[in-house]
C-alpha cells in the first residue's frame, strides 16, 4: 500500500503532460516568426530591386523604348536574384512619358509568401509596389 501511495505522489508525469501541451504552441510561434520574417525579407528585396531598376531608368536617355525597358527589367531581375527571390519580369512595368519629370518602375501581384504552401491561404497574398524617380537625363 505504501508503494502505491509513493507512486501516486510523484509528479514526473505532470511535467511530461505540460511539455506536450506547450511544445506545439512554441513551435507554432517560432514557425510564424520565421515565415513572416521571410515574407518581410522578400518585400525588402522587392523594394530594393525596383529601386535599383528605377535608378537605372532615371539615368536612361529613353526609358520608354522597348530595348531599354528590357535592360531595366533585366537589371531588376538580376538585383532580385542576388537576394534569392527572383522577380517575374512580366509583372514589372516601366512607366515614362517623354518630357515627363518622373519615371516609375512597378510590379503587380507579387506573391509575398511564395514557396510556403503549408500556410493554408497565406501563399495567396500578393502585393504591388512602385518606385518613382526623377528622370535626370538632360536632352542635348
């Protein structure tokens, strides 16, 4: 009888149960932090790539020509690939009207949580960004 009472007074099993209840919540929290930090990194690399493309377009004599737009899109792709998140250049738009003071480089429907299919519906979140630079090319 005393052996059974001693066994029932031990609380080692309570620690295992508490651990089993806390670990899934902790893993969920850590995975959430990792996923949202990856999404924030993708957003920062997207902004940096668009800014670099807009900088190139601002110094271009004719950013509205097709060949120059292809070069600008290539620059955006190369810059974003350096971060490991290449941008689909078919979504990149360069807007410039000859004689206008500004040039705009933008992207539409960029998947923010791409590659994270285990998130449920979060991989469907898409963002659109645009960067405006003053066109600094002085015509001769």
